[in-house]
């Protein structure tokens, strides 16, 4: 378990230790963003523009505020949904800036975690507010044990309920390229979809169907994953040019405990039909994600 | 032109400003990587966290388009000069889905021009430069906005 570094409560206010921005920081920022506006790192250019020194980029302050907030609340389980900043007054390098945060609201849901609205103020040494902003953060539910959220996954994928149909044209050029890449001799290249090509008609592999991406944000460390098994059966050859409709149904969600890790399996079945509505094939695919057991991580 | 004076932002009715709304910049393809995000984070030093967001499975528009105003101007959109002084007035990032490593297409445009009068009686105009990100599959990833703020008295419109 990765514990949050602070208790998230509406009304909480804190101020981070002051941060002094250097010209070197802004040169790095310029390189990463390709913003080479001179008054951000050249003192003479800044003075010529009426500033007392190189000006700290507004988006740098926004990024710093996000980093400070996520570090404070434990960013392994948090992600930003939206953030908005207003730059009210220029800050110059070499001046200490204070980042002040207030949790304006917390909306909790047992299944989906919490949504935070956090207001940010950046203050100069005279306590003048130079920047204001709001960051909306989603926190995934914390896992207090090794238990994987099987019920949540089953609900997310609507176990037993068909999704789709999704329609895909089987392109001749794709089949031909696939056959060549898989080593088929030139004189045997044809217009029949190879059995192993089924993945190209899989809405999940194509990311047209994404139901359980919250698994990316579980607070249990993920240590691996990939295809566990694939099984495909065709009623008849599928030919280049055909329009195939695919319906995906998740049939099983289960776990297996290994030494030091826990494996989460999601099994789905795809049914392929042609333009007349006739079933032309089925595929059964298992995907596995491996998570580190908390007890193993503690060793 | 009818001069709209308001304590809050309202759409401008200045035709010289409005004529720029909807203008598109050049479409840009950017490939986000952990290395690129690490470069952005390196400008923060180690002040806030020992772990950088380059290790996060979820990146956002703030990683893909860290400075929307600079990015939009870089795609060929004009930096409007509506009043005497132009400053970077703010930024906004909205994430609609997670962004992974790989190419994304960014489309920028001048989305709106608003105006208001400050409590001190200064006239202000705000141009919204909007950058929309799409995945290689055409999925909308999110939106970043940069706000160019014009402050001062009357001025002509010049790119």
C-alpha cells in the first residue's frame, strides 16, 4: 500500500517551504518547451522589458504547483483531470516563492475514489499573490491489503454483457503485409485472413473498447502483464475486403496467487459476423496483470 | 463598435478582434515520451518529489503541451496586440483520457476574445488560444488553453 502523505480533508490549508527559482531552472524549462523568449532567462532582455530580472514562466509555476500537490498527497494514486491558472503578477528569478494550497472540496465515492478541488496561490516575499489556480485531482481508492478489486473489475467490464458491435474492414494490404512479415513465401501470399490475424479485429487490442483502465492507477505496484492465452476458431475463411462486425463479452475475471505476486486475469470472447449477420468465427482471449503483494514489497 | 464594460469577462463585440476567432494554426504531431516529461520535470529540480512524473503511467495535456500560448504562437497563429501591453494571462489544461507514449496530433486555434474593465478602470482583453490533442486513433485526449492578456487604453489590432 502506498499511503497518502497527508489526510485529504476539505478545508485543509498548507504552505510549502518557499522555492527560489534560478535562471538554470528556466533554461531547462526553455529547452523542454522550446520557448526561448529571452526575458525568461536573460537579465538584460528582462530589464529592457521593464522587469527587475528574468521572469519566471507562468506554466512553470503551474507545473511546480502540480508537482508540489501530488508529492504532498502521494501521487502514485492521483491524476490531474483539469487545472487552470491565472498569472497576475510577474515573478523574477532569485526571489523566494511560496506555494499555498487549500482543499476546497472532496467528493468521495467508494468504488471510484475521490475527486478533489484544490485552490493554489503563489505568493512573493511580500505576501503578494502573483498567481492563482485550481487543480482538480482524482484519487483512486486505496488498497489496504493484497486484495485485488475483482468486483470492481467485473462491474467495469459488465461481465456477461456483450459490447458492440464494432465494425472493421479487413484490408487486403494489411493481410498481405502481415503474411510477408510472418515469413510466408511470395508464391503463397493470398487474400485469406491468417488465423493469427484475429487481434486486428479485437476492439480491446485496438483500444476501441476500454472499460478497466482504472487498473493503471491501482495503488498496488504492477510488475508485469500481457496476453495470457488466445484461442481462435473460424467457421469459414475471412477474405480481404470483408466488413466484419465484432461483439466482445467479458466472461471471467479471476485471480491467481503466486509467490510474491498476484495475477489478475480478464477473459473475453469476441464473436465475428459478416455483413449478412452470419457468424464467421470466435476468439477467446485472456489478459493477465501481475501485481506485487504488499507483504512481498515489505520484505 | 459598442464598448462593453463589465467586471467579468464577456465576449468582445469588437469586429477587429472577432475576425481572428476560429483561425487555425498548423497541425503538429508530437511524440510524448518519458524522456520528454523528465526534461520538463528537470526544470523543477528535486524540490517537490524524488520521483518524477516521467514514471507515471498517466500523462496529461500539461505534459504534451506544457505552454499552450507559446505552442499556439509557434504553429503560426498571430499574437494579437489589441491594447497597449500583452502579457501571459494564464493557462488551463483539461485531460479527457490518459496519454501514453507515442505520437499525438495537436490542433491549435484562436478560440475566443473576451473583454472587461478592471476595478481600477483599466480596459483588458483576453485572447484564448486553444490547443486540442488527438491520439493516433483520432481519440480526443484533452485541451490546453493559453490566455494572452492585453492591458491598457485603446489600441489597434495588429498581429
